[in-house]
């Protein structure tokens, strides 16, 4: 555990989801006393019982190591009773317009009306630019003009969120108050990263800009991959050489089924909506979103072409979560893929090592298998949707013997085409030439 800072703080975190729970546990690790409040009774009950309701590597150990500094509650008043700082870590899901739904943010602000003892309210939720000014007015109207406000956006990636919080590239602090800037620097004492201090609007824009730029790299790579498929080029060779350019770098240039999760899809649409509301159409970002929406559908179309149709076929969908290292199913490409396979008349079996058991469509119409081999048994084809290490390490020679037809679409370019061909597979991937086993 990190040595406590010279001035430990009492922190209240609103939201026990992927952001709030990680932030609260990490602040406790840094030596602060933290109370995490959530509105879901089952989530708080699980945390009080020592169970972590989300899958995030390293988080359970962090919480267990800091039980003396971590407290969990359903009561907003209890959460802020002794707090100096409140962190707003609630989700801001997209509305049909694409704008961020800030109803949970405003519910937190409303609950602070009687918390006159607070020093600061800090926004960690991803919000549209201009939200800070509106929160400031709401606090002032509630008699909390003396309570300082700051934006402290998070840049943690699911699957490595603890590492990203404790060893970030930078700490972004948006505030017009030197006192709260120093407070937030002190709260992060023990984190070896530069603090970028700026105005609130710029800090709000940083988060949206970073996610939109990363999403752009992913969609651009997938567009090049489609061109590679049309010309016979190999996307892995193209991106490897391209990424060696120090001006570009290799990150987020892996061709695949597109981005998913709670951040990139939501934040890209929110930034586009923000631009539209300001009178700017932002055609580049619209193209990024359109490319990503199409990508999982292309995989189903290619598989259907290979099989001569999907009606009556059994397809094993390998991996459900939007990426490995998390149990998050939000905006997962697998959901679109499963929906399209079912719509084409296929029978879908799905496998994932940590994804929750879901009872809504399309998952209610698919068969969930707890074992990879059960998913592949007598399958006409398999489609890798999540690059779990289990799939890289699988005995694909044995898997070949289980399938009715050894057709594999690798939507994450996880496996080696030549090796799969030698094992007897018809192997399709993204942006690479297909390979087929040649019978001697």
C-alpha cells in the first residue's frame, strides 16, 4: 500500500460502477478515507459482504487491502456527512438524440443541498462541455457558493483500470480555483504523473477529444482493412510498418470488429451531438461512427457468403464482452453479431469466461455454453468476437475434430492464418487474405 499523504482527506464517491468503484478503491489505496454511495441495494450489499460486483483485474485485492478506509452506503446524507470532497462518478448514458443523459448527475447535485461543510465537488463523470458552468450555478442557487468545483476526467480503460488510475499518463484538473487545484494534487499524492491544470471547459473537452481520436484510429484502421481485403494486402503488415512511424505509433491500429464498451460509442455520439447543438456537423466523426456501426455486420455477411447462407447453420460465437479483461457487455459488437446471425436463421451458441448471463435479446435466443468445446461441438462455423487469451491458447487441433465444418472467422485477428490452414481450417480474418486447407 502507498504511504498516506501528508494530509489525508475524507472523500465521498457517488457511483459504485466501473469508474466510481475503481476511483474509490484507488483513493483508499493512496491513504484517504472513502465512502462510496450507490443507489442499487444489491450492489452495496455485495460490497459490504466483501464481494466485488464487477470484473476488473486487481480491484478485488485492492478493496480487500483497504477495508479499513472503504465504506459503502445507499444513503447520500451518510456518504457526505464527514466528507471534504465529493466525486461524481455516475454514468451519463446516451439519449436518443445522442446527447448525454445527465439526470444522475443532477440527482447527485440535488442531494448535496444540505452539505454546506463540503470543500469541493469534483466531476469525474464524462459530461458535455459547459456542464461545469451549469453545476456551478446549481450549487450557488443551493446556497453552496463557497463550495469549490472542479473537473477531473478519468482516462482508465476497462481491464486495466487500476493500473491506469495509479500510473496514468497525466492527471487532468479543470478549475478556476488554485485552492481546489492544490487539493486535487494532494488527493493524488503517490501517483507519479504530471498534473495538467486548466479551465473547466477545456478539461471537459479533453476527455471527449481523447476518446473520439482513439475511436477515429480504430475506424480508420478498419477502413484500410476493408481495402486490404479488396486488394490482397495484409492489414497486420500494413499497420505494423505504419505504427513504427514515431509520429503515428502502433496503438489502436488493430483491425477487428470495431470499438464498444461504455466510453467510445457514447462519447463519440455525445461529441457529435455537442457539435450539432453548436451548429457544426462534424462529418469526420459521423464517418467514424458509421464505419464502426457497419463493422460487426460485415463479419456476418462474409461468414454467410462463405457458408452459402446461414439459415439452419450452427455458429459458435466465441467471446461476448466488448473486450477481454472485463465483464462489460455495453455496446459489445457480439450483440450485433448475435442479432444478425439469428435474423439470418442461424442457431447461435455463445461462450465467454466472465460475461454475465443475460436474459434479454439476442441472448435469450442463443444457447450459452460454459465450455468452449461445448460451443464448438458440431458447429458449422465459429466466430471470434473477443480476443480472450483462452482462445489464443486453445487446442485448435482438438477443436477441429469437434466441429461439423472447420470454418473460423477470426474477428480479432488473434490467430496465425498459416497455422490454422495447416490444422485444416477455412480461416477468415479482418483485412487479411482468407486461407483454406488444401486436401492433398
